[in-house]
C-alpha cells in the first residue's frame, strides 16, 4: 500500500464507504509478513515511496517465487535483482507476465502503471560493452522506479572522442550514472565535464590487477572531479535507486 491508497482508504472510512473492520484488516497487513524464511516489508512503499525489492542472489528459486506471490497480494510493482534463469522460470508460475532482462539479471512485474514523475533525465553511461550488465541493472531499476532514462554505452577513456561527441546527452541529464571497470577513470572525466551529480559504479571487469573491481573503486573514490559519489562494486541497482531519489527531490 502506498500513501495515495492509504489516504483513499482513510477517506473511505471517514465517509462511511469503507467499513472499519475492512480498514483494520488492511492496516493489519501493513508492517510485515513473517514467512518463516523472510519478513516481507509491506510498509516500505508507505515509508520510502518504493516497495521492497527482491535480491535473488543466495535465495532458492522457490523462495523467490513465494516472496513474489506475497508481494503480488499487495498489488505493487515488483523488481527482483540478481535473478538467474531458473529463478525466472519459477517466478513465471506465480506471475506469467513477469519480464526477464538476462543481461541485467532483473525480473520486473507490473501491477500498476509506471508513471514518470517528472521530465528529469537519468543518463546511464558505461565505459565498455563488458560493463553493460551493471549498466542495464541501473537502467531497469531507474525506469521501474518511474524515471526517464537515456543510455550511452561503450564510451570509455580508451576512445574518449566517443564520449565527447555525445556531450549533449550528458548536459541534458539531471543525474548521471557512470559505470566502468578496468581503472575506472571514466567517472572523473564525466565529472569534469558537467554540473550534475555523478554516481560512479566500479565494476569487477578487468585483468588481475583490477582486483575484482577494487582498483576502479579506489580510482573513483580518489576522483579529483567534484560532485562524484561512489556506490559498491557492480552495484547497478544501488546507483539506479539513488539516482531516482535525487530525481524526486
């Protein structure tokens, strides 16, 4: 239940259109549902504006399906991240209309129309094609949360002219997500070109001295460009979510 639905129900109680017992029954379900292996936070959308997101990694396909079924009972849109193909196949049993993005490893189930809250644009920029899975996770997250998203892929510093020929996309964005592996220099370059917040995402893409994304993480944390913030390695979801929060301000 989101704030609009709660207000509608309370107005219904005040007008007499909604019986008090029905309202109590609905409110009773708000805090959380104990499923034994998971506590489903039905109150999250009311508190934060966004419903709970399912992190599939480490969960069995059956557990994800049961969580999806419980969230569907609340009528909210559902986003699941780090989903494997076998998880998606199991989720289809509870939601035949579920959409799977294999590159992003996301599952999206739409029960409400996704309304774009404003005209502000989030631009997702990736250094290389190998970074695309993380970039796609960020894109899907931001779009599912109700944002306009543009993408600019494979514009890393090894061919900086590719980025510079697309500066119009950067300048019209309200928030920019920059995703890069290897040495992670792209975030500093973009940060030095724009007057917008830059959310940097280091990826684990790279040879041995990349240390699974640690070298890119340290480069981004040590950026000499102002206005660059950094999320965790490969955390496209975290970047998309944060960009959405900034867009709502």
